[in-house]
């Protein structure tokens, strides 16, 4: 049976209201403050280090995003940590709060489909993150120009903007996941805890587990071990398993983009490096290197959103 | 009955093996107040949600204003206003802001929005708190805001789920008045309630639910006739002129089923309609003096209870006969 009428009816009003809610909420204030402060500190330190390290690097601006100084990690690593937190913060009570405030059936009794409510909330949260990211980007580029005194090249701007888009999809994965949880669990606290639990698992435990599981699937070869080398099969399995975590995909894609010297992510054999010319890759080639990871993040966003959509469509309106 | 705006035929909703609504049939005519009454969990809310296309129909069909709510829910929801049981609003927004959001969802043109919101709030007497946050509102005020939304929407059908539960008697009376006002404007009202006596005053016709089925349907007096076999009890206090007996005269009034003499000057007539006028005429015609005349309308509670007593008795009878 086909339903009639547009699924987009009401998308605009829902999105505008959610945007207004996000921008005025205290939760958003705290998250923004957290991100800006950490990013600011990281960039400030990076600038000091960039000054002493590279005088002749053609990609000085990109260094601001990637250079670290122990014990502080670089800006994009911090972002990899904080973006999931921000996305979870914006999404964990998207749907269940409508049930708990008892506004759900009243809103759905208006001439809109559920599609509009879900998509509107998703797009509003994603735009909120997008706006914050853009502000952060302007801040960093501005600080970079001011403190380093070097105007950025067109390629640097392009690379860092593509980095923003990839970050946005990385946020999309976590946002879609937390919204899925907000549909499945009626209690916002449960949804938040499960989302944070998954985040902790994927960022802290999974890197350790991936290695252990890989050794079970493809045991280490003692001949390689005697030479102090990684067994290729084990190493390949470890990377494959690690890439189930969106954080890993994000890191690999960003490294390929922001560090033009990167020729490959993942295992690489010595013979593949023979005859290679050392130097920066053009933007197109860097994009090719980052493309599979970027597609992984985009696909993850879509799959999780669709999963949430299906569960939401089948859900009973009554509490 | 004029043209029906809502019709249900064999409407069924199953959750697994349990039928929450079991093959119900009913029609609601344009401009009437129709009550879905019965205890909690009898299937009233499920029926309402099926009419709005908010839950899937398992079997049978329902038409609202000629549309199938499953196939074309937007057309239905554009013309029907719904106030859910325990209606909620966004607490951090003011009453006006809440209505602006709904108005946008409905697609009311920006030029009309303000005026229609004002009109809606004025109708439910919330205009003076229009700019206060809904979080500060009482239960009854939120209900009224829900009604304002329906007024603003200019809905042709208003569906109100448990509109009076949890309200104090005064608010209940006020709310029922507002519902009647809607009816005078030509809005068809469908309301559900478990408080039978409270809403019987406003309902033109009612359907009594029991475990997912409609067991009784019709106007209150029809049901009274059907179940109690009378329903109207008229109390008359009158002194008869010497030598005349009033009992026989009362008994001769068409529609009177029985006459009981409660005391010397008090009579209790059971009738299938309101026979006060005829009773008064009978007293006067017999040269008697009339002191007091009062009609007790049949109460839905009594009808409902009696219906199940009758059913139980019938079952008992069948068992005894066997």
C-alpha cells in the first residue's frame, strides 16, 4: 500500500525549531566551550612547534591540525575524541524526549509524516555540529595567519575544508547511532549510557581487542617473530578489524588528507615502496587514498540513520 | 442521521494474539458529539489512533472525511484536530511559541498565523498567559491549550482523548462547555472517556466499549430504554382533590411504564421519555395541587452496570436451564 503526500512536509519547521533549541540549550554551551578550549590550547602549542620545526614546508597551515607536542595530542586527535561526545550529546534524547514530554502524538497528529520529524531532527543536529566546526576552522585558520604570518595556499584551504566534510560525516555516524538509541530506549538516560558505553568500547577497548582477535584468526608466524617483524596476515586482520570503529576510519582519512606525504593507509610492503618518489601527493591522489575511509563513514551514517528510521516507523505512538 | 464523517467497518487491531479492538462498526454524523466510553484499556485510544493513521489497522476499514487514514494520513490530519490523553507541550516555550510551531507544521500562512493563534487562545481564555512558559501551566491549562490548538487549526473534526480526566469539577464543567461551543460552530466532536456520568451531558450519541468491542451504541435515552426499559424517573409531589385518585391518571399518560406511590402525596413514574409536562397537566386536570416535579435522567453509569448485570443474569439463566 502506497501512502500519499510528501514525506518532506513539515521538514523545515521541525528543523528550524530543533536548531533554535540546540543553539539556546545549556548543553550546547558546555560542549562548545569544551571544544573551543581544547582546540585552542592544542593549536597554540602546535604553532610554537611549527615555528621551530618547519620553515620551508609548503603546507604550514595543515601542520596546525596535525602537529602535536607531548603530552598534548594534535588537534584532529582531540576532535576525534570530542566529536562523538558532541554528537551523542545532541542526539541521545532526540526521540524519547518527545515521548516523555508527551508531545509525540500531538505533533504526529499534525499533517506531517514521521519522516519529517526524524530527518528534521537529524539535519538540525548535524547543522549545529557543522556550524561549530566551521567556526572552529575559521578560528584556527585566522590564528594561523595571524601568528605564523603565512597566507594559506588554495590547496591548503581545499584540504582543510574536505577535512571538515569528513569530520561532519564522522559526527553523522555518532549522531545517527545516538538517535537510533533514543528511538530504541524510552529512557534518555539509558540511551545516553549505552551510547557513551559504545563510544568508550570503540575508542579504548577495541584497539586492544582487535589485535587479540586478529591473532586468533591468523596466528603469528614464528619465523616473522624471530626477525622481530609483524606477520602480514595478522597485521592485515588487525587493521581490518580496527576499521570497524568509525574513529579509526576518521583518523586514516584525515591523516591522508592533512598530511600530503601519506601514500597509503594500512599495511605497506617494502617492495611497494621501491622506486617511489618521495614528496607530497597532489590533492586528487590524496583524495583517492582517503576515499575508502570517507565512503565508510558516509555509509555508516546512512545505514545507522536508516536503521533508526525503520525502527521509528514501526514504533507505536503510545507510551 | 446526516452524512457520516467517520465510518468504521469491522475495524480490528491485534497486538500479537490479543485483539485490542475487535471488529467494531460505527458511524459518526457531521456536527454531532459522539462519545467513545468505557473503562481504561477497552480499546478507545487504539480506535482513535487508527482513525488518525497513527497506528496500523489489522483488519477492517475506517474512513475519515472520505479518506483512508492509512493511505492518505496527511489529508486526514490536515482536517482533524487531536488532543491526546495527557497532552504535552514544550515546557521551555511559551503558549504562543508552542502554537506557532504547530501552525508551521500545519502550514498556516504566516500572515494568518498570529490572528488565528490569538483567536484560539481567546476561545479557551488563555490570552492573558499567552507569553508565559508552558512549564508553569497547570494540568487544566495544558488541556485548554490543546483545545486552542484545535480551534487554531479550524479542524472539521475534533478528537479528544479523555478530555476531562484529572480535572477538578469546575474545570470539567468549563471544558465541557467549550466542547459544546465547538459543536455549535459545526465541528464534529469525538471524545473518549472512562468517566461516563461526566460526559453524558454533552454527548449526542455514545458507544460503550468493553474489552475491545462496542457493546452498546445510541443516544443515552435510547440505551436507557434498551437496557433498563424506561430510564426516565419523574417524581411528582401533588395533593389530589378529594375523591380523585392520581395513580390511574398518571398511568394513562402515553410512555409511562409504571407508577409507584412513594408516600401519601408522592408518586414515582417510570417512563421511556420525559413526561413532566403531561404529568403536570394530569394533576391540574384532576383539580389537584402540584408542589414539586422533577425528572431524573438515566445515568450512563447505571445503564452500563445494569447491562452487565443483565448479561450475567442471562448467562446464569442459560446455565440453570442446562
